[in-house]
C-alpha cells in the first residue's frame, strides 16, 4: 500500500497494512487449525527502504519447503481466542507462523478480560503466555489494546463500545506498556477498526477516537518511551452514518488534533 498524499495527512507517517490471507497455504504448511483467522501484517516504517521476508510453505504431501515470495516486515494477526489454546496447539501454530516467514504477531491485550474483576484487578496470565511464546521464537509483538470491561462501559453498552471515561483506557494502556516492556513488547495498537460500527458501538466517532489516541499515546510513552503506537487498524467501509471510510477517518484524526499522537497508521 502506498502512503496517502491527501491534503492534511503527513507523508512521513508509517503505515501498517493488514492483508487477509487464505487459510489454504498455511493448512498445507502444517496442522494449524486457526489459519482462517490469520492475517498477513506488513509494517512500513518511517524512512525505510524495501525490506524483505521470505515466506515458505510445505507441500500438501509433506515435501520440502519452497519460497513463495518476499514481503516487508511481515507477520500474523492471530485472533481474539488464541490465548485459550493449549500449550501444544499454541506452540504448533506459532511454529507454523515462524516457518511461514513471519517476523511479527498481532495479539489482543483484551482489557475486558484482564480487568474483568474491576479497576484494581489484573489477569495478565493468558496473554502473557502468548507474548512469551512469541518472543521465545524471535517474533516481535504488536499488542492491540481493545474492548471495555463492564465496570468501565457506558450504561447498557457492550465491550465493543469505548469506555465512558477515556482516562480509564489510558491508565490500562500505561499498565499494559509497563507490564509488557520487560517481556520484550514495545508496539501497541489503539483499539481495533474504530471506523467500523461493529467495533466502535453504536457508530464510528472520529472525535471520540482521536480523544482516545490523545489520552493513550502519552500514557504508553511515559511507561515505555521507546514504544511504537499504531492507530487502530481501519477496515474497508463507506460513509453511511454508522461507518466511516478509512481515508476520511484518518483525515478526521488529523482534523481533531491527533497528528502528534501516533507513530504509525493501521489499515486492514
């Protein structure tokens, strides 16, 4: 994907591109059961040339590996239930990703789960398993901080709604950055598909989302100054009153003062 040259959007911003993959090549590469959830991640960093990662696949008959292409820094988005896999399944799936040429995974850091017990409780363990297993294989981690616990939700709202108080999200983001930095995690995505009403209930709201960015960015940087902060990956959409087209949403982030509050743009 090329960087946008639209008026008002900085050309130096990095772009994180998430491109859906078919599960078929990975089914051939190994017995991973969750290939249909995996997503190729291409990270275009600021002022870099064209880097390459070679992806390989096994033949369906169990033959040797072959190169199937090169991509920029690449990896997989592993889906919201990956932390519930058994040790055996998780090891197999992460090994398959690494064998496919991955250098990154994108994992949920699910606020709604981690602080289900209240603002002073932290249940990191299921997500720590994923981060530790990925880092043990040399995979870098993009941690997506997403979903609102019941105690922080607006009245009657689901987990896909932003919190009533964005400072609650910022405090959790800071806690996550402080917790995961010693585990080797230094990249964070602020929510998921905020331009899509399915993930930002009841409808996309770029003003509110920019306020979330403005709260979370300094909180994360205070906990881990070297962290990279990525906007929530925007999904394909049209302007229809509930969803906002990705480029228009990005324009809205800039128009609402968000320019200095992210290091890379996420796009799905």
